[in-house]
C-alpha cells in the first residue's frame, strides 16, 4: 500500500495485473484437472528442453585431449612411401618428412629413375607417344640392358609353359602353387579392364592387387592407377584388352593414352617397374564380322613400339593365344589361359 | 403408484438439470476443454507436419544403426501388408525429437527404479555393465572343435587370450541381485576344451583383478570395451603366453575425454560422466604399414583420425573392424603372427608391433578372403585367438570361417605337413627359379 501512495499510476496498473493473475490462479485452483494438466505440460516441456540441450552438449569435445588429437593427426599424416623405405632400410625410424626419395641405388631398375623424376615433363604430348623425353642415352642403354637380360631369363624359363600351351593340357594351380604365386605377386598390382578383372574373378589375386573397370579404355583408368599406387607396389602390370580398338580411332592415339598411364605410375614412384601386356586379338570367329576388333594387331604393334622406347616392359601374350582358350564371346579367356598368364607374369617378377 | 410417479419425476428433473449443466461441466470449464482439444489437435497436426517437413535422417548416431527410410509403394507390398509394417517402422524411426523421447523414456524408467535395459545394467555410480547371457554349449563345442581341427592342420604355436568383461571384474558395481551368467565357469569350460588341442589358454581375470587396485578404470563407463590402460596392464601376461619379452616404456596419452560408448546408446541410460580414451606412445618408435580388405592403399598409422572424430571414438583404434588386415613392420626376422579377434584386440595391437615382422589380423565376422591361401603363404610363429567373453560366447563366425577352411582342405587333399611346402618351390618347380621378390 505504501507503493500505491508513492507512485500512483504504475501501482494501479500493477494492481490490475495482480488481480488478473489472482483470478486465473484461483480459476485453476478451483479445477484440479486443469492444475494437473498444467503441471504435466510444464514438466514435459522442461524435460524435453533438458534432453535436447544435453544432446547438443554431448558433441562438444574438450581441450584436455588436444595433445592426443594432435598426435593422432600427426600419425595419420605420416607418408606411407617414406615408411616403406624405412622398413626396407631395416628400421630407421621416420622422424619427419625430410628424407630423400628414391635411394635404392642397388636396384637394377634405378636406371629408370631419371626418366620421369619430374612426371609433368614426361606426359606425352599430342601425337607423341614416347614417355621418355627426358631420358638420357646412357640411362636408356642401361634400361635396355636390364630389359634384355630379363627377357633372356624369361625366355629360358618359359619352356614348360610353352609346352602346356602347345599341347593345350594346362593343369590348374594347386592351393600351394597358387599361394606361392600370390607371394610372388605380393608387391605387384594389376590394372586394366575386364582382362584384369578376370585375374580377380578367377581368384588368382585379391582386391588389393587388382584394379579394374570393365569395358573401360586405358585412358580413363587414371583413378585405378592412383588407387593401385596407394598400395606402394614395386611392380605394376597393365592388362587391357580390345576396348582400346573401340575407343581410340588410331593406334597412335591408343599408345598416347597408354603412355599417359605409364607416366602416371612413374610420376608417383619412378622406381616402379611397369609391365604392359599385349592387346590380345579377338577369336578368329569373331574377327570375321567385327572388323573394328580385327584391327587389334595394329594397336598391339603400337603398344610394343611404345614399350620399346620407354621404361615399360612389354609382356608378349600372343604366343599364348589359342582358339580353344577363348570364352564363347571370342574376346575374353578362360581360367586355363590365366593359369599360364599368372606363371608367365611371375617369371617377369622373379 | 404415487410414490412411483414422484420417483419418475425426480429422475426426469435430474436428467434435465444434467443436460443444462452440460453433464457436470461448468461454462468456464467448457471453454477450457475446448481449448485443450485445440491444443491436442495442434500438437498432433504439428508433429505430423514436422515429420513431413523435417528431412529424414540416415543414421542414428546414438544407436549406431541405419534408420528406416520411406518404403516404396507397390500393389503387392500394400496387399501383402509389408508396406504397412515398413511404414510403421519408418514412422517410429523418423519421428521428430526421437532421441529426446528415447532419453525421456529411459529417464522415466530409471526414476521408477528400472536398472536394466537391453541387457545393460545401470550399475553403481552410473557405471553401465553389459550382462552375460547364458552361453550355448553347442556353440562352444562347434567353435572349439573348429579350433582343434585348425591346430591339427597347421602346426604353429597356438594361444588363446580370453578377456573377461566388466560384469565379471566389476561385480561390486552391479545392481543388487542382478542375474547374469558366470564368466568364470565359461572360461573354465573353454580352457578345458582347448587343452587337448595344445592351445595355450590365458584367462585374463587374474591379471585384471590384480590391476584393479592400481588401474582405474579397467572398462569404460559407457562402453563394452576394456580401456587401453587395462590392456597395457595385461601386457606381461599376454607376452608370456606368446613367448615374447615385455620390453620398452610406453606413455599414456589422452586422445578423447568426451567418449560416450555403445552401452549408453544401446540401453538409452544417459550418463552425466563421459569416458576418456588413451593411446600408448612407445619410447622406441616402430615403422609399420597397414593395409586391409576394406581400406584403400597402405597407411602408416594404426590410428584413425576420422574414427576419433566420429560418433564412436573407440574406432580411433584401427578405424573399426576390418575383415582382414595386413601389417608389415621394420622388425625383420622376428617372424609373423596371425590373429583371430574381436574388437577387444583393436587397442592391444599396438603393443605387438615391436615383436613381429608381419601381423595378419582376421575378424571372422567380416572376413571373406582366402584363409587357406594366407596359411599357405606364411609360416606363422604364433597364431593367436583374442576375444572377450561376451562376444566369443555368442560368436558363430569363427567356426564358420574355420569350417570353410577345413572343407577346402578335405576337398583338395593336401600332402602331409602342409607348412613344409609353404614358401618353397611348388610342383612345377622348373618354372620357378630364384628367391621370391618382395
């Protein structure tokens, strides 16, 4: 009442408000049901708010773990390629990212290093199919020497395989043999189209060793090459088939696209050994009415020429092609063909 | 007659009165009920509209599962009733404020004294403990039989490390009279069955009980896993079983203190306290590379940054469970290890890196590669089974993977002493000369 005297106007308003509240409250008090429902809603609303807030609160992480988080980030940022070098070197810890690349002077393939140490310069230009523009004569000579020695070695050992192809009596690999060859392929990846896919489908190698897109031209397999190179392989085998004749108008364009993929590999790791399988021809039956596919020997010749002038090693498969080994589609091959392929490729890797 | 008439009159009068008064509702109250009705109508329509307007979620972060999406309508699905069922699941999964309602329900349950939800006990101090279900003896028999067959086929040094769960180590934290199966009995039965196969069996109960005084906590409060601290404390026991020395100093490093684990989301019991995840950093670093069946390329770290920042920070270890992992280290000449494991092993793996040149890790639940080829390619110095009791007692995937291997072996009829042929020149020896290039 004291207030009423001192500030008349405002107090009158207050009194009116108070009276209104008093009325509504007494209304509510009169009806217990109303009261119960009101209380229920208040509690419900409060809890809902509480849990919504607690849900938001959970996502906050604190600063105490910052050092640990930084450690995990640093661990994850380690360069796998450098760690591989350290492992091969016999356990020198990788402290930081300052270690020099490509220190394997003892590697017979070291002659290939200079070729595309700078990947960008080596990418084949329009019409140019050679990826080794930067190669010195000395390096080329050394590389050829190594390649020739390897070919001679393979030639000397492939007699039994050639006999199997001649007689067409090709025994499938036993589990032990398969396991052995898988070990030979441990640091090798196969990249290509359906021809490479078969290596995976027949169970010769697992998904970490084969990267393919069925029906895709070699020029569009850049993503597969990147994925394959993330496995830090010491060798890459390209195995791509007749899609090239469909996709590229001329053998030169085909070889240029192939050169790009080879360069991509060497740009990522110049020490990688690159093997390129021949483009196998269609079956005689199919060649009769598929003239486009029948041009494959021209494309294969271009591929062979590319390999001759580049660090990539051409892996000739034409000696393995027999009409009886084709699948009914006249393009792909059955398991027997791949059984020989696996053993033949292993000769290059050993 | 007179009395009857008067009675009838009084009844009629009261009926009329009732009508006038709106069956006992005063005019003021009538207005209130009308408004209440409106509020309910707005409430329901509002929820419906929110449901339609708000985008549907893909995944429930707290439950760690995919939520149901709107089912496709077709004649067949409507008439078969499957559309109705799917729609009901969709409606309950995509309801607005779903998580809040789930928490509210659990809160209400805990207020009314409910101590168990989805097989999870709310223990003392809000410690969540998963109970052990009664193990199926048939599952135990099949699995141990499969392990026995494996030991017969591939000679190596076999060990089995069984980690008890919180339900066994933190018994005092369980609510009073909480029923649960005995892990000790299970462990004893397993050890007995594995003994004839020559498998060294290590039950970590003793080691964990001994560490209980000094290491706290041994298990996460909100998750079913053991802590890295507990794993570290068990190192000497495990190294002893594997025949490795326990060397080197490791320092713990806190990587997350806002971890809310799977038990919290599974049960819905909210916990005011969050868990802390530690990793151990070795004094002597080791170089290693890891690749796996569901990984792209090789990585130089066992820890996953994405995992740490995800809704399940325990996946900081190995980024979760891969079917097959291959690890190569710089510890040349120390032999190789094959592990069959569940997620308890994920935080223990770093402690093994200094002891082996290669480590192959198989999680049979997700494994679909060729085990036979793996065994033929390697001569494992140690083969280790690493499981926690709860998972192992219900696991059927290990016996499936090993059973498949046994079938393959039988169908190919291998010469005796398979391990002798592994890594040597196969039958067509003349094709292969020189050493295998790595």
